[in-house]
């Protein structure tokens, strides 16, 4: 049993103890138990621009913003997906599949903005028209996909348990499927579209030929790799974290190790680069946040969220405390912890502002053009002033 599995077991035990004095709802699709918070009034504060209520929680997956369409897309616990006007909070449409199958992966928007793709816990991948919310197609997958799909040149790359699939987006036809020796993370695509990069729970970072699915190289770590990868702006270096407490910088061409950085705990959330690729930001399981120079893996700064109760079960029993993403202007890092979202200066990690929420369970913040979006277990989508 890996350390992450041990932590998740302990967290589940804690939730069970809390259930003695609180009403707890078990979500069989995401394998997570949570205190019931739907129906409560949304949090109010100076940072809140607008809120949108839903019938189930929104914390499992990050919202996806499409500034050109003035839209933000969000997937809910019940397996539905919605489009909300980013500037006003008006709901454009809300697609609900029959039977409320539960959420699998977060949404992903096609490169032309015409479709949103997401997976549900009944092992189905769906394409929904972004204009009117009508179902385009539905495809049964070999297993449930818990990470968002990646679309490139009309092909969808779908990570699932022990399998990665390439699917033609226009026809929903399977191009190829390959084993991944464990659950696969979100896929990064090389700039020329020829190579796919991802990690697996089988302690492996993999590179595949995008056309055929054939293996190009493997890199072995000491524990699970459930942190999504990030590719440098020049396409030469792949950055990825592991449950072995390390972040690795690998040569994209052949998987050669360039450098590795030793953190204090497991890296379970996707790493994030600044715009010019000179700084890598990531968080660990003990709520530490790091900024590391990409030239040689040197530490630039490190800080803590000071939230000793931040360990939570998230994304199908994957623990992700805290979660962060970069602001569009590249000056701030937005981080979600236990019941709060903070904006931190990217140059130092110092807190610029903090906003508290009614629920402890929050999605990873998504910076848009004029707002920061976050989903919550209290069943509200929030737009925050950046």
C-alpha cells in the first residue's frame, strides 16, 4: 500500500468518526464521503462577484473557462455538465444525462470551442454541443476516466484505469487503445502533436507515439504518478510529480533525467509553469507550496498554507491539498485549501488575499480573463475578483 493510499485510508476513517455526529452522504461514484452542505446559503464576501446554485456538489473537478466564448463549464457530482456566462453568472444550459450516473472526469473544451467533453462514472465519455447543451454523442469506455481528456487536432486522448484511448472527436470512433500499467493521468501533447506524455499509478512516466500508441520511452519512479504533467514552452522538457515526494524534469525526446527536486511529501496535484517556463509551481500533500527554477531545479521559495487540517479526499479518493493554478497575468498563484481560496504572489508566495467558504471541499481554482472560478461542495459555482 502506497503512502497516498494509507493517507486516504486514515482520512476515510476520520470521516467515518465524524459521521457519528453529522449527516454524511456517500458518493459511490467518486468513492468519497462528505458532510452534507447542499442547500446552505452561499458564502458572501467582497471577493465574490456572483454565485450559481446547482443540485449537487461541484468540488470534484476544476471549472474550465473559455474567455472567447465568455463561458465557464463545470461538471457536478450527479454527472451533469453546465455552461455559465462568465461575466454575469447566467446559466446558458445544463445537460443532465439520464439516471444521474455521477461524475468521472472534469470538462474539456474542444480547440474550436464547439464541444465540451467529459466522462461520467458509468464509464461513458460524452460530447456536448457548447451552443445549446445538446448531446452530440456518447461512447462507452473500457473503464471510468477520472482525469479530463486532452484534445489535439481532432483526436481525444482519454486516460482511464489501465488504459489510454485515442478517439476521433468527429465520429466517436476509437483509433487505438493501449495498456498503461495503472491508472493514467491527464495527457500532455508535444508541440508538433506527435508525442503523448502522461504518468501512471504503476510508478511510470510514459511517452507514446500519438499516431499509433506505440511506446517511445518509459521513466520509472519510486511510487505512483498521479500528478498531471506540464511541458516546457520550447517543448524540450517534461515536468511531473510523484508520490515518491519528487518532481522530475525529463528530456521530452528520450526521458533522460535532467534534474529532480525532493519535496517534503507526495506530489499529487499537477505542476504548473509560469508563462516563460522559467519557474515551476507545485504543492505537496503536507500543504507546502514550492517555486522551483526550471534551469537546474533550484528552490526559489517555499511556503505553507498554515492549514493543518487541509488533507481531504478529492477526485476519486486522490488527496490534493492544496490546489493551485496560475493567474492569466502571471503574477499570482491561486490556491484552494480547506474551506478557503488564497491569492499568492508568484514571486514570493506571500498571501495577497484570502476568501473563506462554507464548505471545506473546493475545486482547484480556475483563472479566467476577469474572474477566478471555483466549485464547492456547497453546490455553488463562485466567481471571485482576482
